[in-house]
């Protein structure tokens, strides 16, 4: 047993009579959920140290719409992507929001956890709200690492522009983001240097879930009132979603009674550096409160969303999920599998509901969960024109799963059509620099057609050119996106359009512009474009090839990536 739970064991036993009520009100399953893992506070501290470094390298803050915020988003997104989350950026004026979904659990029953990632412009925003953001990140990475069986879908969010009036979370809810969300948990300032232990009282069941955890530590909590309506839970509550969370106090002063039960200094603000330049790491973080509240997040998340057993299971999907072919032709798709709980298992693939004149084969036919296979659909010239739903089955050692593929067979010449995509789909450059990508086209039906390329939604200070500008479907073109030194730092969605002789299509490209091109301090987990200039230990370096930096890739260590200038 984790030592931090031992002292409160008796208190937990005293709560036994309340567990049935909690299960009903907080949405727990009838069977006891798996015990929540301990969240390593050292990892949370490492994330805070990274956010502090980002602020120091970007004008001393991480305010929305500024380079420090963009770097913070990139840092957290890179960790989530590497862990297997499905992430997306939701752009808005002053954004973006970062949304991360963990695959697994019912897609229409979601437990959502959020923290605002932005700071005020006057400081690095470490307690407000690096602490909530860092604790949320480590909980997400722990969920990915342990990969438990889920009874609910789990989604994490890092909000932008909270300090400007809850702009990011309001935008998310106003655009349908709260649909299917059963409960939203908010974490804003969870390691104040003179901490209190406050629990949101908006929903009795969620409040009791957090209080159950603190009882295991022998901690008496107070109702959270200082931040009512002032953080990102407010838009969700207004939309009818149950909300909860924890808070360690801001500018309000700790009372004598609170100091008696929590320790700390009576008459002093919970956070004397609230919204100030001194909100830094490590001086403005109480590590004990950070540790306890990081574990509180895991405790309630596991109670709400994790099942009672760790069975071996997997998911199966096919991409694309449909295709149209002329009778006598064939098409391929990729079957992907993913371990959703427990250990990987052997899976044998087969097809069902296959019509006359159609055959289905797999390469390979037997895979291990987590691997993929190429499925080929072959038609004869006599296959009847129709749309056929074909079932693709996975016969696993522990579980059977299936997915559906829609095959349309035609006996008439198809329309001329094509697809368009861009690789990579995003880049980060310093103002005054440029980057390139490749626009790819592919004939999807009929004959190849001439396509003229153009760009839309191009912001001031940015130009887009294509070489060549006119191609034939199936060919590619190099697109160059150039910025001026006066381009405003922001993330811009640019539309790359193909005007074809028979059809028009487009692809989206995300351009993030940072800094002024004069060089910033090198930092890990940062995307650098070719030609970017940084400083490291007083030496200036120029980037030789685009990459995302990792710890250990300091410029003097990787001459293939950086050249001293």
C-alpha cells in the first residue's frame, strides 16, 4: 500500500456506509474500480520545470496568443502524441485549445478533465496554472502507461485564454464540446505555497468522491468559494454538465482555523504571487500539495471511468471504411488493431457477408493486437452493381471484434475525381523565415485531370507559392510558405486548394509563427524549422534541418541538426 494512504485507513473504513450513495451519484460502477495508481510527483515537477523554461525563453510569460503559450501547447501535445492519444488543436482568436482523447470506453459517455494552460502576461504562471496543467499531463501519461479497462471515454483539455475571460472553454462548449460529457473536472491552482484544500461543491457526488480521497490522508476540506464561476468549469456547468475539482487558494488569506488543520501561515494569502512575476518554479509551488492533488485527480478519474478488472481486449478499425470500384477491379484498405486493456493477443482475420463476384484477402491474415494488415477486395467483371456492407472480423485469443467496410461496385465509367493532401500538415517558423511542404494528389476514380493549386485564408505577412502550380492528378507539388519579419506570432489555418478540370478539393495546413527571427534560447520539445536561429550556453546556432527537439539533442551534441554561427 502506498504510505500516504496508511494514516487515513481508519477514516476510509468509516466512510464505508457512504460508498453506495457515492456510486450512484458519482457514476461509479457497481463493482469496485481498480485502485488508482500513485502519480509520481517528480514527473509533475519535471513538467513544471519545462513550463518555467518555456516562459523564460519567451519574454517571461506563457500568455495566450504569445510564443510562450504556443511552445507550451507544443510541449504537452508532443508528449500526448508519443503516448498514443488522439490530439487536436481547436483554434479560436487567442487560442488554441488542446484536446486529447484516449481511445477506449463508450464514445458517448465521456469523463472530461481540464486545466487552463495560459498565464497572465505579467509572469510565467506556474501555480496559476502550470500546476493544474502539469498534474493533468502526468495523469494522462499514467492512464496511457497503465492502459486500464475503461467504463467511460476519457478526454483531457488544456484551455487557452482563460485569463482573458474563459475564452477557450466557452468557445469549446458553445461549439458542441459538452455533448456526451457526463462530468467535467477542473484543476486550476493546485499547489499554492500556503495551500488550502478546497473542493468544488457544485455536484454533491463529485465533491464526495474527492473528499473520500482526502479522508484517506486525514485531511478535512473546505468548500471552494473563492473561484466560483471564475474558472473553466463555469461554461460546462451552464451547459448542464456536472462539474467538480480542487483548488488550493489564490489571493484570499488563510484563517487561523484553516492554518490549524492544514498548516501554513494564518493571515497570509494562499498564493502571495497570484498573477505576479514571482509565480515561478520552484519557489511558488508547495510540493506536498502538488503531490496530494495530483493523486486526487487519479483517484477520482479511476473511480469514475475505470472498470473493475484488467481483461485482455483490443479494438479493430478499417481505413478507409469504404471504396468504390469498377467491376473487374480491386481496392485495398488497412485494418488496424489497438490494445485497449491488458496484454496483446493473437488475432485471426476473416471476412463475412461477402457477395458473389467479390473475394477478400488479408496480408497477413494473423496478427498480434497493436499490428495492422492490408485487406484486398477483388471483384470480377460479372460482379453486380450495388453497395455491399462487408464485415471484417477479428478472432482473438481472448476477444472477438469486428468492423464494417462499404464496397460499392459500379458497371458504368466512374467520374473523374482525385484526393489532395499535404505533408507535413503543420510547421512552426520564426517570423521572417519560411518552410516547405509537399502537396500530394491521387486519382480516386476515372481519369487523371489537370489541377491548378492555390492558397486561401492566408494572413498578412505570409505568402504561399507552389512549384509547379499546375499539376496532373497523381502528381505532387512543393508548397513554400514564407513569412516576413513583421508577421504577427500566432497559429494560422491555411487552406491549400486544388481547382481541377472536373472536381475541386482542398487540404488544411497549420502554420505557427513565433518570435522575431533574432534567435531564442534552445529548449527541448520544440519544433524548429530549417534556418531557425537559437542560442545555447551563449553560442548562436542555425538549424540545418526541420525537427522537434528532444532532451539530449542540445545543439553542440547534434551537429547534423545545428551549426554554430
